[in-house]
C-alpha cells in the first residue's frame, strides 16, 4: 500500500483520508459515496464478479444505470492500471528482486 499512499499524497489526499478509505467504515462517509466505494472494494475482492451483498439493492436504487456503468468502468480501469503496474514492477526477468518473480534468471550461468 506504500506506493498507492505515496501517489495519493502527491494528489493531495491526506493520510487520514487514505486511512478512512482503507478501513471503509460506513460512518465515515456519506451513504451514497460509501455504497460506491463498497461496491468497488467487493468487485475487486470477488475478482470482477458482481457483489451479491445486502447493500446492492440500495446501490441500484441510489445510482442510475448510467452512473453504475461509470462506476464499474472506473473500477475496471483502476484494476487494469494496477495489474499493468504490478506486471511491470514484477517482471520475471528482473534480477534485482528477491521475491515475487515468476522465475529466476541466472545471468552468470555457463552455457
């Protein structure tokens, strides 16, 4: 979470706001905003599947179809950016990483 927090800080998001987003406590947000954030969190945790939680009726009632489509589009774009950056940062051929690599490349190996 350090990279995300650093980027958020550069964009003007305070540490307290980041902590609130991470905790996602319903009392810390206006209900409609919490619904969108909770939907996004659950969608990611469900690996791109539609949540079937109790709040979904309210989510559908308080957001128009167009608004829900935009929220989903933003979440998908954010997920794509995150996966892209994870892939770029965790390239399997990087020799400077001790963990997270998919394979080790020994550049000093004899042929």
